[in-house]
C-alpha cells in the first residue's frame, strides 16, 4: 500500500482515544492517517459511557479524579466542537447520576467516599431513600439512600466513536483497515509502520493508541510501552418494552452488599447494565457467573429490570497500566508517542486526551497539567517528557 504522501501523524488504533487524537491533529491542519483493525474485546465499543468522576472517586486516585474532573468540564465544549464538523449525535445526556446504597454497610461506604468528594470540592447532595425514589420511582423501597451527582453525565460511546470518525474524516483524515505488525525506525527515531499485509506506511510521527494490544507491536525498544494488563468487563445491553415507562431516567450507580452495579439509560430506550472487573488476562468469554451477578444486583436495586429484553451481551478488555493512569505523549524514540492505558476512564478522558495529544503533536511537549502522565515515567531514572522535543 502506498499513500499519496506520508502523513504528518499516523495513529495506530481506531478506538475513542485514537479517533480523538486523529480529529484534534486534523483540526490543527496536520495530515493524519488512522490504521485500525477490528479486535475482539476492544474496550470502546462495549463501554457504558459514564462520565462520572464524582461517583467513581476512590481513595488513592486523587490525581486521576482531578484529571477526570478537568475532562468532564470540557465535555460541553467538546460536544459543541464535534457538532461543527459532523451532524452525528453522540448521545450526550446531562441528567446527572444517582448513587445509591442497598444496606447500612453500603451507605457507610458511600458516606466515607463523600468525605473524599468534599475534600476535592466535588458537588453532590445526600438523599434519603424516599428522595432517591422520588427521582427514580422504579428503585426498590429497600434502597437505604444515596447521593445525587448533578455533574456526572453520560454519552453513547458507539455514537461518539461514529461522530469522531466522521469529524476526523471531514477534516481530511484518512482511514486504513489493517493490523500494525511493526514499528519501523529502531532506537532513535520512528519512520513508520508495517502492516500484517506487508505494506509499509511512512509517517512523520506515530501515535500508539491500540489499547491493551499496544505492547504487542514489534520493533519497539524494550520498556517503551509499559506492561498493560487486560481488565475484563462484561455488560448487557437491555431494551425497555415499547410504550413502557423508562426503567431509569438518569445513570444509577449502586452498591449492593458491597458489589458495584450500574444502569445507564439511552434516549432510544436502551439501558446498559454493567459491569464486571476481572483480572483474567485476554479472556473474552461471557460467563454465567458474571451475567448472574449483574442481574442479581440490578434486581435488588431496580426490580423492574427483569422485564427488559436482553438485546446484546458484551465483553471488553480495559487497558490497565501499572498505576491505573494514562500514558500520554513522547517516548524516548523521537516521533513515537503513546496514548494508552486509560483503564476504566477512556470515555470520560477523551476530551482531555485530545487536548494533550494535540499539544504534544504540535509542540513536542506535554502541557504542565499532564506532566505526571508522561509516557516514559516508568523507565529507570526517567524524567517527565514535557520538555522533550520530538519534531
């Protein structure tokens, strides 16, 4: 395969992170090519689409929470910018998220997490059981109470992917179907990639955004891509019967005797039920146990879930880095960048990742607010790459 001319940027991976990188680079006037292949277990196509830094906040991940809040605040403008380049509706919803507890221990856990949210200045409101059911009448009366996070929104990741692809194409990005086998260039500088077909694609800069498979690409110096562990997630796509009242009108996240479960509604009547977190390697099997646990816990919170139709079962592999934070920007190989390791937060972090990668590709530097996400931070005696010139 021979492109008319070598692109300025070649993005390896056609998931949300690869697409937002390609779109942002193309908006800056760069010539961009995206190489992508269908992968069983790719995370973007099976994600629920929750934009929930408040209700996903956990102790020990304060810097990741702050990054999520930054990206969450970018979403309205991000959606508006997308609308300038495409008429594909990404399914952005702003009704907020209700986090509920099933028993007193669950409520104690949520109250403890509220202390973290208070410390970080995240806006939430504590609700009684009755107040929760006033917002979501289909909740079980046994729900003990909860917290409303009005700024925790949602988006449809499949429609967002479609919108990003259309927007990138509208800005001139080219798309090549294929699997990248090798990066060409060696220890000092990248020159392009080789596909499984044997075709070579030259490029000025290469961005690896192939999720958990990024480290499988050969030709990379040792340690350039830190180990990414696949974290399996099983979820169900459900459908509300025609003419029936919505099961939930906003995202509902719950703890049921310590087990997390969530339901994310779509405007077309679909409800996403998820999701497991399993350290099972590259296992993409849908299991009876995983499905049963989700349905069991969802039924405790919203008994009416048993009336919904199962329209699709999904399994995805989240790319988990050693510290659960993304790896972004320049590597020690000139012209080679990473945009990987978003773990559970790829949809939430899409806007801020696009911002970061646009700055990296245009200036060679990470912005200050992302310096702790440097792609080389796990290398011995490494320093953050925000000051490494790559062009």
